[in-house]
C-alpha cells in the first residue's frame, strides 16, 4: 500500500529514499536482501531501494506478541512508522488506512495455539519475534492464558541470558505487568567448556556472570544443568560448587536422556523454591531515563562494558527519536549471542571493552527502541544444498526427505 | 533455489540475464513488476533483473490444472524451464532438484475443492490459470471427478469463445481426452449492443461469428441469452432469429432474476440436445502441424485475420522452440478479450486485419506454447483507493468493509 | 543538473519516470545502456532508471549541426525537452537554467574545423549526428562557410539515399534555406550485386529506385560508379545502360585507384551539369501536413511501402506532440540502412510491405520529430577483442597498434 | 573494458560482485555515486553494482603523480587491481591488456604544465590526487623538473600537516628519493582561534602539535603567519612566542595584502635557513614494519591517539593485502582534515582518543595502502543553485557568470 500510495499521487509526500518499512516474505532468499523495485516506467510505480525481511523479523510479529487484545493490536499496527515524508516527519500505517485491514488479517493469529508434547503435556506455542532485531519472547497473550489456566506457567527467553532474559524482564514483564517468581538458568558442560576455549575452569566465569546479572532482578534463581552422556561426575560437581559459591540453587536435568521423568528433580526444586523463596522482582532500569542512559545501563550492568560508544549516525537517530517523544520506550538491544562484548570471539566473561552502538531504530508500533551493536541479518539464505533438494513425494502421496 | 544455485557456484552455468522463471507473490503489487535483486555484495547473491508475477499467472498454476495425478504433476513441474545456461541450453526445475519439493507442497492443492451454491447445488472449484497467459480453464482433475460423480458435468471457459472455448477445445480436451456433448454460448443483449457500438443489429455479427467458429468443433450448440430487465421482446426475438438462421438452438436464461428456477428451460433444452443430437467433436488443428501453421490456423479460422505477421524476435523464438523439440505442443494464444483482432477497440466481427505475434514463450512443464499478440499484464496493481483502506475489524472481532 | 534539481526539492515537479534526457559519454560501453542511478539513500539523489548514449547520438549534436549562430544555438539548447512533470507537461533545459552554460561550453565547438586531404585539398569537417537517430548531415554552418569560400561546395549525406539524401533535402536544405544544384549518387558493382543477392541484374533495381526517388526533388542527377579492380567492362556498361534508360548522367570514379586524378572525369561532368542543367529543387512534403501524413509521404513515396502502420503507443505520442504544437516539424525517420523496408534482409527494390512506426520522439531543440521503425542502438559496445588491447606506447613515447 | 571482458565470456572469471575499479567522470554528479549497470538483457552486459568517482579520486591520478617516466607509468597502470575473480584472486589491468592503451592516452598528460603567476613568476601545475583518498601532492615529475631548472623548488602539501605533510614525507619523498631542506608551516590567526573554539590561547596548541610532529622528520622549520587586516600586534607576538618556545623560526607573510613583495621577508628567512641550518630528513616509519604497525605509528606519533582500533572487516583486508605481498607499501591515511582525531569537531590538540580504521584498500598501481578512518566522498554533488545556472554567453561570444 505504501508504493501504491506513492504511485497514486503521494498525498502524504512520502520520501522514497526514507521508507523504513520492508516488504516481507516467509522464505530464505538472500537475493531479496537488497533490491531495486518500481522499475519499468510510469505504470510500475516509483523506483526505490527496498529490502525483504523474513516474517519473524517484521515489526508486525513483535506487535502480535506484545498486544493485549484486538483493539490494542490495531492501535499498535496503526502506530507503525512506515517511513518519513520529505519534511522528515514520520508517516504511520494509520495514515495509510492500513491498520484496520492488517488487524483483520491477524484476527485469528492473535489467539494462542494449544499443542502437546510427545508425552501429551499441553503447551502454548504463539509468536516468534527474532531475538536479534526484536524482543525474542512468546506472546503476552499466551503467557497470560497460561497464568489463567495453570498453577505454574513456564516460558522461555532464548539467546543467552544477557539477551533473552534481559529483554524478558525489561520489555515483556514491564509491558505485561508480570512479576516472575523463579528464574531457571539452563546450561551445559559443553557450553561452559566452549566459553573457556576448551577449559571448563575458565568457562564457568560465563555462568557466574549470568548468575550475578540475574540477581539484579531480585528473582530466586536455580541453575539447571542439561546433562549429556559425556559429562563426568567431577565436572558436574565443579559447576555445582560455583552455584553454591553464588548461593543459588543447582539441579541436574536429565530430560535429554529420560524425557519428562528426567525433569522431575528440577520440577520439585522449582516447586520448593516457589513455596519457600520470595521473589522481589524489579526491572534493571527506570523507563524515565534517557535512551542513552538506558542503553548505557544495559551495556555496563549486564554486558559489563567499560562504557558505550554511540556512533555519530546513531546519536543523530537517538536525538530524532527523543524529539518524536519516544524517550520513555524500553531498549531492545541487538547484539550477537556469543559474547557479552560486540566481538563474538571474545568468550567467557569479557572485560575491558566498549559497546559500540552503530544504529538505533524506533519501533513505534511495538513500542521499543532497537539499539544495534553490529549488522543484523533479517533475511536468511539457503545453504549450498537446500533441504528442498531432498524433499520428494512418492506415488502413495507420502512426503519424504523432510528430516 | 535458482538464485541460491547461482550464488553457491552456479554448477549449471545459468546465464543470469536469461532466466525465464519469475518470483511469485499472491499480492497486487505493481512495484514488483520490474526489480533488480541480489544487490549489496557477495553475501547477497548475484545481481540480476527479475519480475514478480501473481500466483494465477505462474506456470505452476497451469500445470496444476493440466496434471492427471501426483506423478504427472511432479514430472511436469520438473520439466519447467527456469532459464538458459551460458550456452543457450534450457535448464529445468528437475536439474535444480526442485520438483520433488514443489510436488510435495502441492500434494493437497491437487485435490479439487467441493463447495455449494446458494441453492446448495454441489460445485467443484479448482484452479484458476490466467486466461491471458495460460489456458484459462479449471483443472482436468476436477472435470474428470465431475464426470465420474454426476450424470451431466458443466464447465466454464471464459474470456470470449475465441479465447476460452478455443483453448478449452484445443488444449484441455485434447490433453484430457475429453469429448464434449454440447456447447452453450452465453450472451447478453448489452454485450451485443456494445459490439455494435450501440446498435444491436450491428452487434449480432459478433454472435454469428462465434457460432460459426464453434461449429468447426462439431459439437451441438445452444445460445443462452442471459436476460436482464431492460431487454425488450423484440430484441430477444431478433437474437433468436439470428440463431435460427444459423440453425442452432436458442434459450433464454433467467437465472439473474429467478435463481435456479430461471435456468430450468435452458437445462431442459440441454438434456433434450444430449438425447437427440450427436456430437462429433474434432479439434481445430492437428498437433503435428508446425507452430507457425497452428498459430496461423487459429488466427485465420477463429479470429478471421487475413494473415499473421510474426515479428523477427518471435520468429527466432519459434525456431528455438522447434529445435528444442516442442513443435508438437498446442498453442495458447494471448490476445485481448474485446476484439477478434489485436485492436481492442475493433468490435463486432472484425475483418481485414493482420494478427501480429510479438513474442512466443515455451511452457515446457504445462506443455503448450504461448503466442503473445501484445503486452500481457501478469502482476496487477492496486487502485487509487485500495479496498484494504475500508476493511476494519470492530471490538467484537467482526471484520467489516469487505464488500 | 536534472538529478540535482530533483534532489534539491524538485521545484519543477519533474516525474522521475518520465525523463527523456539521457546522460552522455563518449565511450563504447554497453553496460551503461540501461542503468539505475541515485541509489544509496537520501544523500545520493532520487533513484531512477537512466540510459547513457554516445555523444553523436545526443540531441546536442543535432542542434550543433542545425544552429545558424551562437544565439540560435542557445535558443535551441534551451528548447530541449529534458522530461515531463507529474502533470505530463514538458520541462525544458531553459527552465533548468542550463542553456547558457551549455552554449558557453560549445562556443568554440560551433566553429567549423578546416583540415586538408592527403593531396592538400581543404576540407571542412564539422559535426556528426548519428544518422539512425538524427539527421546524419554535417553542420549548416560548415556548409554555408563552404558556399561563401568556394565556387563549388560538396557535402555528403550517408546511409543510403532513402535515409541520407531524404533527410538532407527535407530537413537540412529546408532549415538552411539551401537549394542544391546537382545530386551525385555513389554506387559500386559490389553493392548492387549484394542487393541482387549476388546477381547484378537483380540488384540494379535498387539503383533504379534511388534514381526515381531523387528525381522527385527536381535536382539534376549523376550516378558515380566507384570503380574497383574486380569490376568488368560489361558490368560497368550494364550499370551505365540503366542510367541511360533513366535519362540521368553516369560517370566512373577511379579515386580509389588513382586518388584525385581518378575523380577528374566526374568533376568535369558535374561542372558541365552546373553550366547546362537547371535545378528545380522542391522538398518531398509540405511542412503544413500532419505528422502522420508526412511519415506516410516518406514511407510510400521513398520507401514505396503499401501503407504505414502506427503502433498504438506511437499514435499516442503523435497526438501528444501535435497537442504540444510541433506538428509543423519535419520528420526524421529512423530506419535500417540495408533495405527500403523495415526488414534488413529484404534487398533490392522491396515491394508489398508495410512500414511500421513503433515509437515517435520529439526533438524540440533540434526541431524535428523522430519516427522509429525499430529499435535504435544509441550506445555501441566493444567487440570481443577491443582495439585498446593492441594499443601500446613504446619507450620513445610512440603510440603503436592504432590501426 | 572490464564489463566488456565479462560480457564476452569472462575468461578471467571475474566476480561481478567484487570489482574494485570504478567508472570515472569529471563531473559533480551525486546520482552516479551508487548505480546498477548492465540492465536490459543479454545484449547489455552483465548486471552489477557500480560507483562513479570523480577524476581526481581515481587511482590513475595518483599513479600519474607518482610515475617516474612513461615506462614506469605503464607498469603501474598495469598493476592496478580492477577486482577479484571467483576464487578471490586479484585481476589486474595488465591481464585485461588495458595498460598499453591507458599509457598511450596519458602520454601527454605525464608532462608537467608550465604556467605563470599574476606577477609572471613561472609555476609548474601538474596533477591533483584527492588528499582524502590519495596522497594529495603534485607530481614527482614536476617536482624533479623544478629541482633541475631552479635553484630553489617549493611544493605544497595541503589539508593540514598531519595529512599533507605526513604523506609528502612518508609517501612522495620516499618514492621520489627526495630530501627536503626546509619545511614552511603556514598558519593564520583565524585558523588558530578556530582551533581554540574562539580563543587564540587555546588554539595555538594545534600549532605546537604540528611543530612537534614535523620535528620528527628532522627538517628545519619556519612558521609562516599569513597576515590579514584583523590580526593585532599582540596576537602576532603571541604566536611568535610559541614558535620561540619551540625553537623554530617565525616569519610574517603579507602576500595576501602586498602580493610578491609581501613574501620577501619569508623568502629571505628561507634562504638564510638553507645556508645555515642543516636538514637531516628521515621518514616517520620503516617500510619493513607491518601494515598495522605503520598505521599505528602514524596514529600514535602524528595524531597522538592512545591506540588504534581496527574493525574486523578492515583487519581481514589487511591480512588479505599482506598475503598478496604488499606489506612493504607505505600507508596513505584517509582522515578528516579538521581534527587530529576521527571526530571533526574535536579541535586544538586532541587527546585521549582512539583512531578507528574502518576500511583498508590496496592501490597496487599507486603502490600504497589506503587506511580509512571514516566514509570518504569520492563523487561530489552540485549545490542547490549550481554555478551553471549563472553561466551564460552573450551575443559577442563572451562567456559571463563564471565567478
């Protein structure tokens, strides 16, 4: 509808070089990352550069996961900034009259999906915003439905606790007015060794850092060690000793080997914690801080950067966003999931680094500000031998080669 | 998969300037008619020009409607020519190992959909290949299913009998080995007046031409006049007299006014014809003719052109296609639906004109050769005020503004 | 300056999809034939499609050759239509204030260059508008300078008398108010054989046609046969007999073999004609005819087409140009130089064909209307082994490999 | 010739996404900064992204200024890396057989131009490589010609002594084997105030820093103060006192006010220095250092950065360049001319900053490695009212509006 609006006279005076909204396609197609569209003359619209993103990277996905109800969804969709006019002012989806139709398309998608595990436990699966460009949690509606239906509701926040947990606490909990009772930090011997460049002793510094970080939020913590065959007793003991030193709970999860039964010990520990330990949840930062202060708070408290460096372009964007009146939005950091620092090869508990903010983007619909520490890939490519080459269907109509 | 193949080393040596396969999206989006993709450097694939087409204009849709069963579908999908290599040789979807996955995706789509009319009559709706670039008929599987389930099966072939009926007889009947028993030519007083530039007397020449044309196929004919309020008795009588002169049946259809009951007379006439008149169906042309002869046959016998003019570019394409071994394919003409001639403003029973063939395309999967007499639009655009602007959803979750 | 104007606010409201002015570069560079420019964001201008043309195909070259003096040059440059605004109205170089600077740049170029032949005869070489897209003659100023300085002034009009001579008579003579006294038709045995598909007897039909055509202009004619070694006496005699039958003069030119001396006979014949035969020059058509009538006149009288076919797009362009008030401009035909017809393989004296007009362009600065009968190449490409590969410079600073 | 090579079969297997050579045009044309070329199908070459640069930013200009003679010029032109093949190996102009023709084109351009000042003093003007992307000095040939013809040769190295003088000493002197006898640092009261944010007392820190820097090279120094009307005695005295403290000569230049006569005092001081002070020129760094060490040496010794930060992409480029065998090339820094640091607003004698290297480029023809600390503009744009709008030519052929 954006390009059609421009083609039909451009009443909103949209600047074709400053359109932030991307076309979206649910395919891995690297050739669509950077395109020029509208070629071929007057009948084919106005030429401009565009980028396709994959569905889960779209702001619509983030909004779907943060909307309270249909009306809220429609409002948030309407607030999406699709670009800027020639005077540099934001143009929203609402001004294009697109929000009603978008909400109508999503009227069923807003309802959580109930599925079951292989052991027939009910699970709600709903929403999947990319954790690199969005907040990476499932939908508020699904979590609230769980809280209403079940005694205990568990939700996941992936990509390292510095990314997933921070965003869960500071974006989702704050927006949904949820106060968690227990935090489970999941780890493996293999991951800790990787963080020590092969040495478990070195790598546990990473776990210690995550434990220290999550203590900031005031919620009781249990570390769950996902046990695999190759793990030795002494390795497990060593990890446990680290948790003891930090005065947090520790439990082994044997779900990988034994299915649901392997998780009983962890479940009991959690139930016990719920009964005996008191949560005192508080977010990392006050929303009234400036955008720069909030970014700095996350970088120095959670990542432990010495300081932040905001590149000139990003600084201009921050000023623009604050002028637009969005300084009270939470920050959604876009950082690699391998290191606390900007450098994915710097493992363990990185120290003495500066977090560089290269770009800042306003998500006026999803109501957060994305701060990017590097390039973020929002349209994947296919591998040399795409799975599609192995997929086939036989004469009986059975699809083969899917796995 | 094409661009990924090229990006990953291009083992098939595909010429990026000679890729005939288009990306496809089920949206009206004129800005995607001509695009440049693969920009942004080595990680984003190889730069090239591309065009997006709408789903119904894709060769996949034509194949879906011409496939006999799943195996045939997979074969035909594999035969699709996606482009040419640097030696000018065709590269197929099968060479990309894409046909298995494509067939798997379509395994449910190949089955006809059973729906019902407002009066609860069962109807099969299945497939919608654009009649401008493809053959414009519903699927062979749906028609065959109808023939198996019902005493009488009726199917539609739209866009003027010179396009729809010709393709139904010469492409679909021949491929499906179907022999129709009766032809119903549907007309209206308004359409005939339009063809006479306002004068019914002039405009009936168009009906006469269609009747003469369909006689060629040897199938008993009834003309059904779709009656509207403004039609006068004498007008109807006049049309009937034309049919009498041509010695074909005539019946009034009052379905517009009276629903199913309004079609009873026509139904009885058809049943009577089935019992008393014998069909002697034969196609217009023998597939063994050369491509040029077949094009010429359609243009001179059905359109009544004095001759055809094949532009040099189209002539080279014909030579290439015949060299590739596809000279026995039927022809799928792409012509405007308003006039027998290339000029949409030349109404009635056009005479003394030349049919110009501007472009010829091989559909190796769908197994026909498209001959274009002009530019064909395969990606529509939105109007000045797209319907989406009126669509909304209210607080009760009811979608409004759809009509 | 066009893209800068658009970038700086576009006060003239120029439609970026409807800019007719092309960038120009004096290089053979096929990759610049179709480009997309202005990419990379707000600082880099507005994205649009553009084409580069080679200098000699630019309207500026045509104007330089048709300008009477510096003031006329500046006016004509100012009249160039560089594109259209969003209301479809023409925008000129004058509105961009570009004509003064353009004229200043050309202030020396407008003066003819005096050079000499190998035999030290003075020659004026000035201007080279492409004969496919422009009128193909040298500058009016050079011709007028010749007329002032010399007793006899000879000028060339290449590319077949149906193209070069027609444009010389109907565009240049009319604009310069020049009345030629003698026409020299140059031919060779080899060219005539080629036109007869190897047979001289057949090929002379081409010469006959040209003679008949030029008689229309009322100027005394001499046919000059460029003699080569392989030509036999009887062949020459045969060509002479054709000229005799047409009652035009005939002379052999042996310049190829003998230099200036070989042209003496022809020179004497011409001097004799100047003294004894009277020219009665009149153009082919009256400028007051409509554009279509003028095109038709050229096609039927000179090319001997049965009729012309103006494609719908070209027809719309003609209507637009006439509405803009340019119907009195002469026609500059863009046709292949091999055949009288649109088909370059149709040699000799083509008959029974239709001349198709595919496109019509207004040159408001050069003051003619170009009618294109096919695609015209205005940016050449390099061959597989460009001459540049052979060019070198040795240690003494001598450039080698130029020829 | 690059695109033609690719079009004609691409025998060198050039990767169209990795072509480093840019098209060049001597125009200010921002719309050509980022373009897509080769569109329009098989006849128009291979699609790819390209950028146009202005002549002075081309590596050819740098080579012209560093070439010793015609043979050296041809060799250097042949060594230009025009891009990389699909295996990532460099492809040179020599492999395209382009260097001979390029040298032939430049055979006259390589000779210095002798012009005169308003006071009829002879001056050689020759070459103008952009100081942001190249080394910013005039040609070695002109300097050597001066040394041969005159008693004293003066040359300029602009853009701040941290850029111009550093490159003159470390690139040009080293390549030309020239050893300067005196350095003249030119300054103004206005510039020093600007560097003190208005305060002369603060701003002289900038001058002090430049003096300290140039002492490193071991050449006797004189500071020349360009005197303007607004300068007060006490201001001039203050600057002189700074020079005294640094034990370098100081002289006032009144050339702005008095022409040549105003420079006599400075000239005499220089002559005196030549007779009495001994130059002991040595470059800043040894060419045998690694590229990173050389960059670090410049940044920490001249700019006085605490350290350098090489971004990951730049680090990969350095590794690639060293693997290609070019680690012994000098470094050509691309930095803003306003500040010693990367931040143009950080004036005076910047301290406590890190120099960030964002990109590194090999100039295999010019034989240096460019290290970029930010984005570099290599194609200017026109202003809102281009001078061309004011340029005109009157009836007498006089060009007006040039100034």
